[in-house]
């Protein structure tokens, strides 16, 4: 009897498409892939990782469509899955789409992705020219750490086209999805908790990242990504 968690051949194209749409993060780790049919083993390095797959850097990739068992090791933890090769390049490596991931392995993957998301979010917030300090009223909806639905009125401390820094009284977890509603524009979108910061007066700093960049969500204009004090649009300090 076939494993219900494996993708059928008919779902191959949508699966590959879904992997490309899923957020991917740079991720450095050792990997071992074994082709199911031949038993051939390849040692490789992980180049990027997502919820649905990964890219392995190797000069001897398996052919497109091959089914492999994959072990990714980082520190003291290893992630195991069955995957299908969805891209193959002799010069670069191969893209894998996970077809079978057991629940305990999914937890390891979720932990790694949450850490990668936080690293990416912190790096983006250091580029101060791409974010602005602004107080925007929002409504936050989701589930707390106990799994109970919540809805809370809050304000942003800083915002960018990629996310925001909020102050929340509700306890949330890094990696979980929540919904933001802009009280001014009445627009809503889904985002993911990328960072849990310090606590101020029973309010916790929470950094959130949009699933896709959305500069229009806040209803404000952000500086261009290459903005600096030397940018043509910047005024010198001596001008009024």
C-alpha cells in the first residue's frame, strides 16, 4: 500500500512550483543523499533550505526525477526525509523537494527555519535606510503559545516593506504565523514571527516578516534601497 504522504507523479509539477514559491533561506550544513534505486551515495553541502525542500551543492548531482533519502546534519541534530530531485546541474548541484517528512523531523526543520528567518530579519533591520521608525495602529490576530486564538490592538515601533517591529502583550512563538490588519488602510496580510526581543512594561518586542515584500501595506513611502546621506534625493544638513 503506497505511503499517503508521498507525492504522486501527477503532483510533480505543482510540487516543484510550490517549492519555488516557499521562502528559502541560506543554510550551511553537511548532507548525505542516497538514491533509492541504485543505492549510490553523494556527500554534499546544503546551500539553501525551505519548508518544502533544499538545494545541495555538488558536482555530481543525481538525475532529474530521482528519489533519494536525505540526511542533513547541523551541530548535534540531523534531519531525515525522502525527496525527489526537481532540478539538476552538473556545475552547481541539485534541488530537492521533500516528499516524506515524519512529524519529529518536521519539528527539527521548523526549528532550523525559525533560526534562519530570525537571522535574515535581524540582518534586514540593520539596514536602517530601508526601515522607518513609525507608530501605526494595527490589529494582530493569531494563536498564543497555548494554542488559544487571540486578537490584540497594537502599534508598530518600526516598519519596512518586509515587516515590522511590534509591541505585544500576548506571548507568541518564533516561527508561528499571525495576521496583521492595518487600522488606517483596513488591509490585512499574513506574516511570520521572526524575532522575540526584550520586554518593556509587560509588552514584548516582536519582529514580524511578511511572507512576500509589500511596501504598500503601511501606506507610507520608504526610501530607496540604495538610499544614503549621499543619495541624490537626500538633503545636506546645511539646507533648511
